[in-house]
C-alpha cells in the first residue's frame, strides 16, 4: 500500500550523524515531530553492529569499532557533546590495548592510524546501541517516526515543500529536509539507484542556487574507499594466550605489513556469551578484487585464516585459528569518503530549506565519526537559526 506522510522535518539516513542531529534538534524544538528514513534495519549506519540471527549471543561491530577525537581542546562544541556522552555513560574512554605492528611483526608505541590518534572512546554497549541511546535520550524517541528498510530514490521541491519518494512508492512531505548521507547528491547514485540524474540535481536544477551548485560540484571530486570486513565467529574454546578481560583489543598493521598480509586492522571483541569475536578490516584493492572474482567463497575464507595464522604465528597473545571457524564477509562499497571534503559553508541552503551532515565535510574528523558528530552539531545550530 502506498502512503503519504507529512512531518515538520525529515531526515534521510540513520547513522550517528543523523542521530546526533535529531536528538539536539528535538531537544531545542519541543513541539516538532520528525521522521527518519533509513534503508537499513536499524540505526548506526557505518557505525553499527551485526547481531547474528543464527548464532546466539554474538554482536560484532562490523564498521567502526570505536571512535577517536583527534583534537578536542580547540573545539568547545565537540568537547561539551563528548562530555555529555561520557556523563550519560553512553561512552567511556577506550583504554583497551592497541598494538601497532611493524614489518618485523614487532609492536611499536607510535600510533600509526588515523583511527587511533587523540583520545579514543568506546560505546558502553555495541556501536549500534550508541546511536540508539543518543536518539532515545531525554525521551525523544516518541517524537520520531522511524521508517526502516525504506530507500529514498527521488527528491522533489514542490511549492515550497520537499516530497521524497521511496523505492516502494511511499511519499514523505515536509518543509525542511536533512540529508545525513550524500548518496542522493553523488554520481554513485546513478548506478546504485539506477537513475539517469543525481536526485538532488533533479530536485534543484542548475543555476537555481549557487550553494547547491557548488556543493554538487565539490562532491563530484569526492570518492570513497571500499573495504571488506571479515567477521569471525570463533570456535568454542578460542581465547587469548594471556589473561585479558577488557572489551576489545586492536592490532593495526603498518603499510608494508598491510601490503603483505592484506589486512589493515584486526579487532578482537569480547562477547557477552564469553566467546571471542574477531573482525578484520581490509582496504587492499587486489584482495577486494580477488574476493569479488572468487568463484568459491570458502576458498577465499581459507585464505583469510591462512593469512591470520601467518601474521600471528609467533605472537605472544594471539592464538592461531582453526580452518573451520565461521566467517561472514561484509562488503562496504563506500566505507569512507576520500579526496575533496565539502566546505561547512555549503551545509545549508536557506532558499531550499535543506541541510546536510556526515563525515564528508571538511575538518580534522573528515571520514570519521568525529566529523559526523561535529557536522551534526554545527548543522543543528544553523537549522535553528533558519527556522527561528
Ligand atoms: C569498516 C569501517 C571501519 C571504520 N572505522 C572507523 C573508526 O575506527 N573510527 C572512525 O571514527 N570511523 C570509522 N569509520 C567511519 C565511520 O563509520 C563513519 O565516519 C561514520 O559512521 C559515518 O556516520 P554518518 O552518520 O556520517 O554516515 P552513515 O553511517 O553512512 O549514515 C548514513 C545512513 O544513510 C542511509 N542511507 C543512505 N542513502 C539512503 C537513502 N537513499 N534512503 C534511506 N537511507 C539511506 C545509510 O544506510 C546509512 O545508514 C569506519 C567505517 C567503516 C565502514
């Protein structure tokens, strides 16, 4: 059944930036009702958690496993928000072990990854739960209608109102629109949504708004890093060699080692069912291509285990895996933006009452949760100025 829904404000996407924006917006606009439309089954987006249906008790953070703030001192807006998350006990400072492996397989103290500089934070539950808690705080959830498994494929700006159409024909109408994803603004939408024009360009033709023109032009130079994550549901008796009780343990590989083993980072994740999960990230293009071309996924999975065992052959804390561990593979076509970041000055169009947030904006946090959170906090202030 096709239905029409009208709201004060619509948000496309349910990642962490959308959740931060929605919670702040509703706190400051107590009478408003909003809708959040998300293609996934729940909140979190690229900072989410795989809850296995078949394997009971397993929750693996398969995108970002934690997050880091590179320089909090010079940013009061971000600092006060992080303090709020700490006070609410949604996050804690991440004091889990990190190993930075060099080409001799020795561990160095120097942080080698953009994902580990500054202060690191850990969700007290899973990463998906962090987004949920943010949106549920202050009893805000009842003022949001969630539409999950709903893909927006078309945008129109008609008679001063936004009309969004989902793949199954539902229509969502509102005066204000927030896009927390840039899919509908970027050329990759042509393939993914099987359309012949970028949806935002279709809604706002060339030369109608300089800001939108510049935004789309900038995004034309933004590309995305593909990644694979391998989720390993280890066997019954798998454990560390030593005694270690913290929630996660990270191994980062320096460039040469990453090239040799095809792994970027390995995250051990302690499960509530006392088992030890392992998530391996790879952004090695040859490895990704060999996975995409693999005729037999099982053979590829054996390769993953062989590489893991070779990497940790003489490691003092990690045990080898057996070749019958269960592995699930997640393909991220656009795990992180790269190339040109979008200037924050292009975040809002007053004329079209549309705003944007996410990790694709300029700043220290570009391509990371830090950027997503900060852009959402800044956007919320701009939207309030626009409405009031
Ligand atoms: C494997 C991996 C590892 C990472 N590791 C780290 C890390 O260690 N530290 C760190 O800081 N960052 C990391 N990142 C990046 C981090 O996950 C992102 O920066 C952050 O989650 C982005 O949040 P967001 O809200 O901006 O976007 P997203 O999480 O992408 O949210 C956008 C949402 O919009 C939805 N959507 C898109 N188009 C539509 C549509 N047309 N209709 C409906 N819904 C739509 C998407 O499904 C998505 O849920 C990692 C990312 C990946 C994939």
